[in-house]
């Protein structure tokens, strides 16, 4: 009965006209920044943080939360239409979503992403309401050794999900890890691999690598082809909605992605990102229906599952923030800043001392997901019509938006030149048949792996056995080892090569 009482309190708080308005503004703004490549929720929330000082605390947090999960919705749009991941968690969506767009099925891909996101967001919100305390207890058992082992498992999963050669996939992950080391050493404060370039002392930004390798690399690949062969995405768009066969195929994938994302989203260290990759890898292990397209060639499960996983993870990532005061990612760290700005101490006392804030925020997430579904599904036709624009007009606009988004992140022209450089690198990768998704995962997880490994060794006084003496860490490493052995087995390897037919 307490749960129903608390939800009633949340509805009374979140359903007031001002809070509904701020929630709608956050969802709309989040969708727009998700659609526009390169900006992202971190930069937007950071810019809007001072402006929320004049708002009531509940309204401010409702709006900032709407920006966060709204961007998860919008990030899939550019990933599907123009192969640009607006968010790191949308990287996997590019693989099959963009292939569907090239086949004239951008509408069903966008619908699958929207429906999966809505369902997963609602389930994630219910988990936040009902299971916040026990799920936080599970996350609380994770120390630096467990995080390091979890990220090892994530990287092994990236090798499994990469198409083509295993050697190429491993090489891309290693390259991503090396790029992640560029910057300033956390412990000593000494610049490393910066080549005496001041702009590199802060490291290379995710936006720079993602926009360059995916966005500019795709543009250069298209421009390298003769005009007659150049890709026209808008050709052959016959329907905007999934067929009955699509629905039967994607519903189980949405359920699996939601369950996996809701669990991994609780864990600090990029749970929503890991969830999208893990969900994609899981779908490849699940036997498909007869006649189903292979993954990497436009399988709708490759869109529905990761989009469900990252949205469920986005909702449940609020659990450690609201119950322990631990921000699991950069956006949640900004939310801590917003709460501090309004004299609210994040942690377990929020639920007891400020129940209107806690439960109003929980209910606003459900209302926000409903708003996003109403906003996004009618806009599918508009986004698909953008694909009918001739490519000679479309690619300069993409280049311009990418350049503006990258420049706006740090107000630095050096980043724009870096994007151009990574665009050439991305083109070279496409010519060599290398999948860029493992590179991005290695790039994102590399610094976090290093930080957690160092912390674990500091706490154990340099004893490496801490990674195998802690049960959860040992279990994760065993799972990673089993995954490696499975991929190395001749029968699995042969089946994998059949699933991933290189272009």
C-alpha cells in the first residue's frame, strides 16, 4: 500500500500544469538535441544548469531529466537515418538501423526504436519505483575490481558483436583503448601521448571520435563513389510502420533488451551504454525466425533490442543517484550539481526528507515517456522526408551540423580539425572492412578501466589477486573467459562467419 500511496503523491506533484510544461519542454529539447548530432545531453544540461536556479527544485529536475531520456529517443533518429550516433548508447543502433534506412525501411526502424524506447522507459520507471532499495544494495556491492571485470566482459562482448574478422575487431578495441589514454594521467597529473599539443592534454572527446569515424567517414565513403552509384537513402520508402512480421520479430527483442538494460543501468560506469552493446550481443545468440535478415544487414531486432536496453538503463541509472547519491554517469553527475544548487543533499535521505521531489521525479519519467511517444511517432514521416533531399544538399548540412555541434562542446576550433582527421580515419576503416563500433567502446571504457584497476590495486596494496578473490569480480572474469572460448571454438567460429558476411 505504501507504493500506491507514494505513486499517488508523485502524480499529485508531477501532474501540476507547471511541472507538466517543464517536463514537456525537457522532452522536446532532449529530442531535438538527440536528433542534432554532436550536442548531446551533457553539454545541454551543463549550459542550462544556471538557468534552473530560478525554478522550483522539482520543476528543475523534471526538466533536466526530460532532456536526458529525451536525448536517448532522439539519438536513435540520426543513427538510423544518416549513420550518426547522437549518443554513445546509439552506436549499436547504427549497425542495423542505417542498413534498414538504406533499404527504404527507415520508417519501421524509427517506429521500432520509438515503441521499444517507450516500453523500456515505462518498465525502467516501475523498477525505479518498486525495486530501488534492493537494486541499490546490489550496486553497492560493486567495488573497483568488479567494475574493471565488468568492463573486461563488455570489451569481450564487443569482439563477439563485431562483424568480420576477429583480429580486426581486437585491433579496433586496442586502438580505442590507446586513444582513451591520450590526455592527463589521473594520479600523477602528467600529460601523456599529447605530443606537446595543449589541446590534447584534456584528452580526445567522444563527440570528436564518433562524429569523425561515423559521420564524416560515411560522407567521404559516399562521395568517393560515382554519382550514379551514390547512395540515395530516400529511394523506395514504401511504408512508415512495421509490418505484422516485424512486430512479431521485435516484441521478444524489446522484452529481452528491457530486462537486460534495467539491470545493467543500475551499475555505475555507463550502464546504459554497456546495456545497448550487451543487448545486441545477446540478440545475436538468440535463434531468429526463418527468413530473417542477418545482423548487420538490416535486422529489426538489432534496432529494437539496443534501443530498449539503453532507455531502460537511462531510467534505472537514477536509482544509485536518488538512493545512494552516487552518479553513475556524466549526466547524473550534473543532476547532483542541480540538486546541490537547490540545497538538496543527494542520498538515502532524499526519499524520507523530500518525498515530493523523489516520487514526483519518478512519476514525471512515466509521463515524459508518454509525451515522447506522442512526440516521436507522428514525426517519423517528417524525419523520413528528410531522406528525400538530394545527397548533394544533404551532406553539406550534415557536415555543418557536426561542425557546429563539435565546436559548441568546447568552443574550440581544434576539435573541428580533429573531426576532419577522424573522418579520413573512418573512411580508411570502411575500405579495410573494420567495424568502428568496438573502437568507440574501447575508447569510452579505456579510461574507466584504468581508473578502476588502479583504484583496486591501491586498495589491495598492489595485489593482483584481488580481481579473482572477490566473488563477483571472479564470476565476471569467468564469464568473459567462457565467451572467449565459445568464440574460439571451430563450430561457433564457423557459425559466426556465416552470420557476418562481409560486404
